[in-house]
């Protein structure tokens, strides 16, 4: 399972979504710099296969 395995119980601030009003560049708990992971899933249900990509986003 990937990083989103527990997404249902994670706070909205952990995701890029309309309900997350926090800036992308921020510190977590006032100490740690936040990093973002880009995770893409592509699935072709008709042909029963798919693929995924996971990478660290660079906000520079």
C-alpha cells in the first residue's frame, strides 16, 4: 500500500484539496518543513490493468 493507504483518516491539511487553505510552503508543528508527494494512479478497467507514479514535488 502507498502513502494514501490511510487517506480516509488523515486531516485535510495533508492533501491538496479545496478545503485545505494552508500554504504549500510551511512548517509543520513550527519545526519541520512540509514536503509534498505527487501520486498519480491510472487505471483501465476495461482492459484490467493500471499503473502509478509517486515522486517528491519540488516547489522551487
